[in-house]
């Protein structure tokens, strides 16, 4: 997506995902999903593969934010087709029955049909009612814009369905990878883990004492927890680079990039440069105490920057903070030996097997 439509859709989605109303509401949903999931890990007298389990948590939240679908048959169906679809995003480009690409395209068709039906039903409901409540999900946001600008330059319904599926891609792998890698790095750094537990326990005690619910701001203002998130994304972000194509000749500093050339902007090169970070290969959440857990700067761009800055930035930080809070204040875990793999994408070699036990109070 490029040009004016991109700008408009990006702005609409960005405003919605950042809105305090969404964060307020989604905090409850994230807490429920995380708590339910964590408690189920103990039922199993088997190893929990963190990389797989965190994916289940974040997919549930993602489809709630995008389409307001909750757990059940419809979500399972959507998840099944989506998993088949993304397998084909990096594969041999052979489109014959039985190949990965063929199956992936078939699943994309099914996904589009499912989402289009939901969008159409929602549109009919919207036409029946004059109420203008706050939007519930991304479908609402885009449909309202399509309705408000009808006759001018509106967003077509097919485009809305396609956009919902496109948004599932950046939202699907990124957050669970960050959650999993954070647990790995904390396991290997007991001092950092102890500080994280201390900060989160302090919040939990305050909340328990006042019998208060958590607000999204409670999680976002946990300074050390946000430092841990920053440091995790600096060291091992699944999106370690982005591609850009020069639409015209460009000169950047002393480099000339001719029209049509592609450039790979490598975030990890900047994040691991000793000029920018002292001892760059060390997991040191305290380093962010000096700079503050800056969301983005020229030397810290896990969420990209400029016109394509990730609209899911704050939602992701909230999800990871809630996950870490409930994990460290309620459970203890023992991780089996595993290592971070950086190529072709960042992941755990063995999907990070752990055993989980309740915390002895
Ligand atoms: C730790 C989690 C995440 C990381 C590290 C991350 C990182 C990024 C990066 C680097 C980009 C820029 C890509 C580019 O410049 O070409 C991006 C774009 C995007 N992200 Fe995220 N993301 C995360 C989570 C999410 C979530 C949860 C959502 C959805 C709810 C999301 C939705 C998007 C969308 C729609 C774009 C495209 C923006 C545009 O081109 O206008 N991301 N993300």
C-alpha cells in the first residue's frame, strides 16, 4: 500500500490503536487471556513450548482488536487458515496443486471470504443504527471512514477485508517472539529477573492492598519492565531490517541511490553498534535508565520510523508488560537449554521449553 490511501489508513489505525479507550478495554482482555493461558500451563505435566504458547495468547488479542472475535470455533477456523496462509509467504514460487504456495493462496481466499462476511454483516448493522459509539475494532474504524466519505474518496469494502488480513501478518509473530526472547534473556540474567520481580511485586501488592483493578498506565509506567522490553527488542527483534525502493534518484549523506534501486535498512547493525551502545552484546536493561525507555530514536528503531512507523507499537508494549507482570508475580519457571537463532528470522532453536510452577507466597 502506498500514497494517499496508505497515509489515510495508517493514520486511522494508528489513532485507534493508541487511543486510551482501546487500551483501557483491551487491558482487561489481555489480562484474562494471559491469566487463563498461564494457569493452563501448570495443568500440563509436560513441557510448555513458550514460543508456541505465546503465539496463542497474542493471536487471540490480535483478532479481538481487528475483528472483535473471541475464543471459539470461528477463531479456531480463522487461525487454522491464517497459519496455512503465512507458511506460503516465504517459499518456492511454484503454484501447483499440493505445493506450499498453492495451499497458502487457497487459505488466503478462504480467509478473505470469512473476513468479508464479517465486514458485510457489520456494515448492515451499522446502517440499521444511528448510534455513534466509539469504534470497537479496526473493522469499525475503517467502515466508519468508508461511510463518512461515501461518494468522495472512500475506502472500498474489499480493501477493508484485505487490510485486516494484511495487519495480521506484522501483528502475529512479532509480539510472541519478543515475549519468548524476554523470558530467555531473563532466565540467563538472574539479577535482571530479580529486579523485574521486585518492581512487579511492588505493583501487585499496591493493587491487592487497595483492591484495585490495574489500569493500562500501571503497566506502561513500570520503568524497569519497559527497560527489559527495550533491551529485548534491541538485542533480538524479529524485524531486524526493512526494505525500501528508491522511486527517484536520492542522495543520502555521501551515498547516491539511483531510481529503482533497493536499500536494506538494517536495524540490528545500528542496535549492535558499539558506538551507539556500550557492550552491545550484553543484556543490560539498566542502560535505558540513562536515556529513558525512548520509544524510538535514530539509534533505536525496533518499530521502524517515519510514515511507516508501526501503529501497533504501544499495544505491543502493553501486551508484553502484562504478560511479564502476571508471569513473574504468580509463577516461577525453569527453562531447558535453548538458544536464540538469528537467521533467517529471530526465534528460539527449540521453541523454548519450560516447566512452570506456582510461586510459593
Ligand atoms: C514487538 C512487536 C512489533 C514490532 C517489533 C513491530 C515492528 C514493526 C516495524 C519495524 C514496522 C515497519 C515496517 C516498515 O517500515 O516497512 C512495522 C509496521 C507495521 N506494524 Fe508492527 N511491530 C510489532 C507489532 C505490531 C502489532 C501488534 C500490530 C497490529 C496490531 C502491528 C501492525 C503493523 C502494521 C499495520 C504495520 C505497517 C505500517 C505501514 O506500513 O503503514 N505491529 N511494525
